[in-house]
C-alpha cells in the first residue's frame, strides 16, 4: 500500500515522458478512431514508413490494453499511469511465487514480494505509462506456470508457459529475458523429457497466440520492416564492443550506476544506491558461499540472475526501466540472504532487517520527495493552455509528443525535432521544451549543418511564450498571429 500511495503521487506530479506520449498515441486512436496509428509521427522526418497510418514500431499488446482502458477511464496521463500502477501488485505476486517455487521457502517469497515494490527503480518504472511492468508480469507468469505444472503434467506446463511468454513478447522485446530464463529452467529440469512433438506443440501455441498480430503485419509488411528496423537498430540497443570487460562495465556504469543516482553530484540522489549495496551483498555472499547457497536453495535463482544480467549486457538500450525484469531476482536473493542470517546468526539477521527497513524508507521517501518537490506538470499545462487560447486557428503544431496529454490529443500535433527543416514544412507553431533541447544538443554534436538550419528556422519565427522551460514560437506569416499574442505569454 505504501508503494501504491507513493506511485499515485508520482503519477500525478511527473511531467510526461516522450515515450509515454509515443505509446499513448496508437492506443488513443485505436480506442476512439478504430485505427492503430501514430498520427504525431512524421514518417519523412523519423523514417517510420506509414506510421501515421499503421503502427508497427511498437509491439501491440500493451497498446491494445491501454486502448480498452481509455474507453473506461479519462484519457489523461495520470489515468494512463494508474494502469501501470495496478500491475505492480501482480509483479509482487509472481515474485512471491517464483521465490517459493525455486527455494521452497514461503517466508523468502513474502519478504521478496515486500521488498520489491519499495525499490526506487521499481517505483520509478511503475509510475510511467510504459509496457515494461506488464512485460515483466507476463514473463514471470510464464516461468511460474511452468514451475507450477511441470511435475504433474509437463505438456500443460510448457504449453501454458509458451502462451504467457508469447504474450510477454507481444508486449515488449525485453521478453527475450524471460524466454531465456524459461529455456534455462526447462533444460535444467526436463531436457530428457522433451520430445519433437512437444517442441512442435510449443511452437504451435506461440504462432497461434501471435497470429492476430501476424495477420496485421501481413497487411503492410514493408511498413513493418522499416518501422521495426528504425526502432530496433537505433538508440544503442546492442553491445558496441566485443570486449567482455567493456560490455560489463557499460552495463554497471550506464545502467545500474545511473539508475541508482551514482552519477549525481548531490548526496541525496546517491542515497538511492542503498539498494545496490543490498543486491551486491546478497549476490556476493551466495557466489562465495556454496554452503549458504545450498542451504538457502538459491542456486537456480543465482543462475537465472546471471543469465538475465548477461543478456542485458549485450541486448538492451541502457534504460533504467529495463531493470524491472531482473530486480525480482535480486529481491529474492536479498530475501534469501536475510532469512539465512536470521536463522543462523540472529544478531546479524536483526541488523540485516534494520538495514532493509532503512533502505526501503530512504527509497520510498526519495521518490515521494522528488515527485512533490520537482513537479513539472504545471508548466506544461500552462503552455498548453496558452496554445488553446492563442493558436486555435493554427493548422500544424510541432511539439514534443509528451504534450499530447496536455493538448488532449490535438490532431494538429506533430513530433518533429527538426521543426520542419527536414520535411520542408513550415508549421504555424512550434514548442521547444527540455526534450527538444536535448535533441538540439545531439544535433549540434553529430549534425552541425542540420542544427544550423534549425537555428535559422527558430530565428525566422516570433517567440510569443517563454515560461517554466517552455518556449512557444509563432510563424509571423500565420493568419492568427497578432502583436497581443506576442506579449501574452512572456513571464519569469
């Protein structure tokens, strides 16, 4: 309940992320226009062929669920995030089941399920309207289904697992982690019981479950191919080196250290790293103590954790939210280590419990404080209100897709970081915010000629609003442009 309360506060106050706007667009248009499209995407500027007609650049399951959610609840960023928040208890439940199946210890499962939602990165991930938590829930459900039924009915176990892991794969590509984990467990327990027929049945379940999406792909395969490649090849998704030490170092420094505040110059953000101390201590103890590993029955948990870590080293953009898939395994190791200390060295066990309570309190309090103290929603809403009042006759508004919620999914919105320079379109209005400024910094380093043309475009427009990090520019040739609108939005 504490985690849910903190998440609700964060869901209300945090300014939408660009990914949330991108994921929300196809869902909104599916819900209200019956078309799975991303109209804010400019195919010419972003290379997403016909994305404004058919969406292939993301996997569909979370978007379809969100579309159904939109039919019942308001189409706001808060309510989109509530859908993710409601999945967090399911993640805790599957973590409990996984711990109990692999260790045989209910207390370890209860402690792991209690600790997991109090981790800062879990709170961080759980407060975004993204598919990561859903993908993790479905992936762990597949593994738990296999472990639940394998002794009674292997066929039922693997077919249920195939169904759930296919749903996970239809949610996000990070399902590859759970596919790898499931494969490891099947080979570990039942490699001698597998038959050709059973393998064909597994493949059949996967194809049948994915068949609606396969039919959708067949309707415009070229658009699928191009959109998928643009999204898959870019964004540093694969390891850029074959040096194992470099790969591991990048994973630790660019994902873990960043996620838990170690790159921050301030002390308070670094306090998030208390979770890393717990994970490192538990992992190190079980790696260095075979007897402890045997007594706690965490050998397979440690093996799964190592497998997930290795896959994430070579396959994954270094986003903090992707840690949601491996964190349940870390939580189980920490819980198992704590219970082992409690049973074998009571004083050390008491100290471990005190440490975990303190660490959990620091992380949840930190998330609450950041959400309240750094609330940025008001600034975006004010900018959107200015546009509503002063740009009602604009034909096209170029702005970051994160503004779709504040603008109530205005059909005029286009997300083009080049402000129409690449497409040759002169929008009536464009909005520059922190997200666009980050793109401009990248363009300045990697494409200076393009950035020069963008600066010329900015100089040709009139700044009419400058407040809270949002700058709104009007095309002076636009029919709605007036001197009064130029003065209306300036402020401190």
